[in-house]
C-alpha cells in the first residue's frame, strides 16, 4: 500500500464521520480542516525526509483507528 491510498482511506473515513455525526457546519469544517492538515503535515514530513513513506503510513493508522469505530 502506498501513502496516497492510505490518505484516501483517511479522507473517506473523515467524510463519513463528518456527514453522519457532525451537523453544525462550523464544527464540521473544523473537523475536516484538522484531518486535512494532519494528512498534509504527513506529506510535508515525507517530502522533507523526516519520515519514510512506511513511517507515514504507520502514522496514519492511529488516526484512522480512532475514527473508524464510529463509522
């Protein structure tokens, strides 16, 4: 699995959680912004060679796990 595929999975989970559980638009916007920023920071760390792609994928797992049980 590559990083882009893993990030797409995170985005799918994010969208599902946002549409299913967050009604207030400001809260939904902040939630989406947080997840997108986290994913972007992972990319930045890979580009700057602070993380390998494998480490980046592993860093996304806890975020996805924390969201997935609610989906």
